C-alpha cells in the first residue's frame, strides 16, 4: 500500500520520469481525461443498475418495498429537521404515542439533511432514488481516487478495483432499497485519513480530519463503520509487523489516532447515548435476525442480480434478495486465491487475505450452512453474537465486507500485470491477452443487471389532498389497516408524502420488545397489541377471526392508546375482510372518500 512511509508502488518511478519530461503537461491532461472517463463509467453503471426505477416513476423496488417506504420516511424526517428544527435523533410522527429512536434505526442524517432541497422540491421518492444511485457512483469514485492516488498508483487497475467495490454482486443486492449500505463513499476517506496519521508534525490536523469522516460515516451506517474499523486494525497491524520502517512513525500515528478518538467521542457521545440508553433503545437484534448467516455454497454461486445469476438457485442460498452478501462465483474465487498466492510476498496482500478469511468465517453465523441446510457445525460467530455491539450486527453482512478486499486485490493484481508487461516488452501482447482473458472469465458472469421493479399503489387522494388534517387535531394519529410492520409499510410512504405532518400509529422500525421476559430485544415494529394482531391475521389469511366481546373492548382500548382520530384502509388484496373486521369490531360504519375507507373514531377515543 502506497503511503509516505512505505514508498511508491511498482512502476511509479517510470511514471515519475515521464512526468518530468517535455510531455509532462500532456500527461497531466491525459490523466485528467482518464479520471473523467472513469467517473463517467461509474455514473453509467449506477444509472444502469437503477434504470427501471428512473424510467418508471410509478414503480418501486420489487424485492424490498418495505425498506423503500422506510427510507422515504427517513428522507422526509431529514427535511423536517431542517425546516421545522425538530429533534434529529427521535421522532413522534411514527408509532404514536411512544415514538421512534432514530439513532437505533437507519436515520441516514448524513444524507437526508443535505438532500433537503431535493426532498422538498421533488418528493421523497426522488430523494431516495437519487440517494441510492449517487451512493453507488460516489462509492466507486472514492475508491478510484484512493486506489489510483494512494494504493496502486495507476488509473487502469484503480478503475477495475473501484468498479468492483461499488458494483459487485453483494452491493447490487443491497441496492434493493438499502442505500445506506451501498453508500460506502466515506470508507475510502477513512482509510486515506488513517494512512496519513503517520505524517510527522501533523498529528492534530490529521486526527481531527479522521474524526470528522468517522462521524460522517456514523450517520450513514454504523455497521459499515464497525467493519471498516476492524479491517483497518488488521491491515495497519500487518503493516507495522511487516515493515519495520513504519514503526518509526508510531508516535505521530498514535497521537493522531488518539486525537481522532477523542474528537469523534465528543461529537458522537450524545447521539450514541440516545441510541443505547434513550427512549426506544433495544438490547440487540432478535434471535431470528442473528441467525441470518452466509451459506458456504453462496461464495461460489452467482447472485440473482448478476448476468449469470438465477433466482431459483440463489433463493436457497440467501435469506432474501437483499442479503446476497457473497456470490462471487467459482472463477473469481479461483482468481483471488491465485492472486494472493502470486503476491504473497506483499505484506498488505497477506493482511487483506487474512482479513477476508476472518470476515468469511464470521459471516457463517452460529451454525455453518451448506446448500440451504444446517451442517451441525458451529461457526465462530456462535461465541460472539451475544456480546455488546456485536449483538446488533447481522452476521451474514460480514461477507459484504469481503467485497472491498477483493476489489483492492484485483487492483493490486492488475497493477502487477502492468508492471510485468512493462518489464517484458517482447511478451507484452501475450501477457495482456492472458490477463484480459482471465479477468473476463471471472468478472463477466457477475456483471450487474438492472434492479427489478414493481408498480406501487398510488398514495390515496385522502392523503395527498390533506383531508386527514381534521382527524389529527389535538395530537391524534391516523391508524391504517393493516397496521404497518415489516410486511406492510405503505403508510410510511403516505406519511412521507405529507412531510411527516400526518402521524401514524405503529410503523416499520426497530424498537424494543417490552413484553415481560423478552429482554428488550429488537422488533421490526412496536410490541403487538390485540388489535394489531387481529388485523395481522386478516392480512395473512384473508379471513376475519372470530370477534368476541373482549376483542371489541380491546379494540376501543387500543384505539385510545394510539390516540386515533381516524382509521383508514387503502388498496389491499384483503380489503373486504379488513373492512368487515374493522366495522364489526367497532360498530362504526365506514365511508369511502379519497381512495380510502374511513372510520371516524373520535367519538370512541374521546
């Protein structure tokens, strides 16, 4: 890795000589045009992956509609923080009356706040889509400049590695409505600033700058920040062990690192206090989510979003289309192993290989799975999943952290091929042809395909016209049928359309399970209540459960708890059963207005 301490990469001397000659200005301009072309290609790939969403304004992400609704809600919250100066880390506009701890959720304030003008002018769908698309483009661009300026020093190899870091199968899988995960453009900045810590006499400046990018990443995704910190620790440790000359820079490095830790702690102390100890804080993910592991066979399989992928094959190797965190394919796995063996004398390559192996082992979860079946063999994660902080990590996402490692290894390998060709001009065509053939065999099958989309139900006119406003006066909320949760989150999109002025009961978010004996582990909604369970059963089966006198009493109690002013039912495949169930529970006859069935329940909840 090229740092002030470790010296230039192979081939840098030749480039330096050419830069100092009469064609120096021409070389600089050609280099700048190469940078422009690289960024343009990353933009083309980003818009290719999201093309169907751009071309079909009425569509959303097919395989993860609920998360798209949640992120649209988060973009609206960011805009509301700017325009109304509301508290950024909590909100009372969802899950009335308890509210939501947004620091314990994916609030993405680093993006939602600066994108406020887009959200206000063009709506939450536009800001979500721009966030998703630009996140991938910015990630590729940031990796390109880190690789070309710091790591390998050549633009071609840097382009290859950066394109993989941003558009590998795992990243395209998370593009199914996880913009916070595909937006890893701050990670290369953290790496860059960490490598600069060893500069003599600049420990304070470098430490403060590192702290600022750490805080920036913390408000995009803390999970990625944790993995970046662990990865940097392993690689920096390998550098310190393998290169004695670097240890002479230990004092400014440690001083800068200490400065970064102090500044980041000061800036993040209150937000993290809210996250872990504030209202709505939870005690780790549920046992089910902690069981999301990477199938051993998925490392050599192809993702459904890859050119060679197949949905039926991939379905049995991942929990859902958004969590295909490995899926490198046999040719690429063989190529990476060969690259590590070829470049094994480089200490950074050895460190990266060890790190990839560590992340791969952790991603296997508490029990190793093979071809969709448990093997009975415990994984290393079984001993770690209950620890603080780690109990909030989805184990399969450790495999996602292998993607940038592979990207850097590909850049190293391409750079070594370039140097080898320069040293053997007579065999240059053969070397380049062989390298291009091997790269094509490994990478062409995993080229990304456009994300599949589906038509979303239009936001009802009852919402867009503001007809709901009289029903929320005095701190009341709107109750939607079915009540929103991990399976149905359209009401979050409705609320986002109003700029969160329309508060809703319950929601889709991570919150504590406060029922006795549940130890406040995370749920993907509020703890169930009798009426929410009643309508969840209708949503699942399409049949109305038996309605008892106690169910009617519970319904009125729950509506009062939610401070309900109105109950609304929009388009739904079980709309008839939902309408009949609500009417029989409350005795209130609905009216059809603005595209929804409306129950005015203010007389019940006064």
